[in-house]
């Protein structure tokens, strides 16, 4: 079985020793101790394991580490820059957009990807884009508010 020896995660080249067929999620969590990315359903349906591959959201529970090896991987830990949380991370805190917080990292990774693509999404666009992310606590209204607030802050306003 082929081995992967290096991954580009959160702007750094990291050494690994992983079979290429292992899931990216397992390598991130178990080998690199990046535990912000969560295991949810294991079937790519809930979104808890969402990371970015080359800037696009991907389900790490369904992505082999071999498929991710030559891509830039960004996890929830990589959104913070120079000690400052990403505006969407701040907005989730401000809006109280979490209860158990299990889905939060996946929600933030998907929401931040949306804001990169569309800095001023309508509520309908947010709902459509976030459809693949499930919150068992049902904080959807606050999640939408957080994404709208982050969009406003990122345009220079206040959330």
C-alpha cells in the first residue's frame, strides 16, 4: 500500500507516515493532533468533518489522505491568523450559534468557504450552501445570523 509522508496543513508542510487509503480525518485527528475537525456520521452527510482542500470545502471522513496529499489542507485551527479568530468564528461566539458545538467547526468551515465565494450572501443563499451541514441542537437561525454578521464585519461594518 502506498504511503503518504507529507501533508500541507494550515500553511505548513507536516511529516506523516500514513497509508494513502486512510481517511484524511483520521490522519488529522490521530496523527497530527488537529482535533477541531470532528467525526460525525462517517458517511460525508453531516458536515462535522469539513475542511478545505485547495480552498474548497470537503468532507474529510470520505477523503483519502492519498487524494489530499498534494493539496493545501485548511482545518478549523488554520482559520485563525496572527492570534485572531476568523470573523466567522467571532460571529459564532457573538450570536451564540452553538449549544453542544459538535457541528461548529464544520459549520464554520463551510460558512467561511461561502463568504470567500460570496461576501454578501442572501439568507436563501446561506441556507442553500449550508444544507449539507447538520446541527442536532437546531441552532440554524443563529448560524445564519452569525454568517450574516461575519459578512458585515468582513465588509468593514460591525456585526
